[in-house]
């Protein structure tokens, strides 16, 4: 196997003195690992490109027996200077990259994950203030894109519009109900989401990361929505952030 592709570097490790081990996200193959022999020394084959969160055009080839993948060369398409100079931003990006690795991204749907991760890195690179809730929203978006659907517009019980009344979110069912249906139909854990939290939820499903959070969205709705989405991802994807790492629930 040999291919050239735009890749987002998610993790870089050192292997022997001059060699690197790279984990990257490709838009057609998902997350792959490869060795970059001479990666930390060769300025001709890898001119300043093998750093975490860089977007790189990589050329990769399988070893003869197909036991591993080796990067032949790389060309930097977009760097992430600001991210690396700001630990808070770097931490948010690292959290999202770790989530992707635990979630597992194969070839199916890799294009969507690649796009939203690319947009997220751009957001972290460009905006002045970054909300600490972004990783929660990002995890939910990845889950939504991989088929864990949620309908924030209508009640799952009676079909009425939720836009003005807000909703009760059943974590176990992964569905939203209007205030009249929720007590009749649901016995499990419910979380309240007001209209602004529902609008945020819809934006997370449909828009790019830079358009998720309306500046007018009250802090409480932002927190409510993030908490609900965190519980949703924990319950349905089976991953939760605990003591600095993602754990299977
Ligand atoms: Zn209803």
C-alpha cells in the first residue's frame, strides 16, 4: 500500500534517536500510525512538519510484509504556532485528539471527523477567547456524525416543537421530550434544556465549530447543554474523561 494524503497529526512519539512514531487522521482512512524514519533529522524529507496538530501532506508506504506503515516524506500545509505557545489552547486540542483516538476512527465517516477536527484546530488557532466547553461539544459532534442522532427540534413523544418551551432530555433514551410528555413517558434521568441550550445543541449538530456558541448564549445554557452532551456521550459512546484520561464506562 502506498498513498499520499492530507493528514492531521494527532500524536508524535520518539522511537530511537532520530526516528519518530506518528499517529495521524486521514480523511479517507481514519486514524493511522506510522514510523517516520529519520523524522527528527531529515529536513529534506520532513521539513519542519512532523509536529502535533500540523496539517501535512504525507506520502506513506507499507513495509514489505505489511507489518507497519512508514512515512516517506511530508509537506507542511498548515502549522499551529499559537496552539503550541498557549497551554490552555493546546490542552483543549489534546483532549479532543485523545477522544478521537479512544473513540476510534476507521475509514467510514473519517471525512466528517477529519473536517470537524480541522475546523476545531483552525478555531483554536484563530479566535481570541476559547470556551472551555468546546471539548464537550466536540465529542458530541463526533458522536452525532458517526450516527448517534438526536432531534433537538421536536418532542420524541408528541412531535410538538421544542423551540420555545425547552425540553427534558432523557440521557438513557438519548431523546428529547416536551414538558408535558416527559413525566408520562420517561422514568429515568432527565435534564432540563432551555431554548438557548437547544439552539446550541442544534448548532453543534449542524454547523462548524466556530459557529457553535452564539455569543449571546447565557452561561447557564452553555453549561446545561455541555453537561447533557457529556452525559449522552458517556452513556451511548461509553467514554468519559476521568483523572486526565478517557475511560471506558
Ligand atoms: Zn411531547
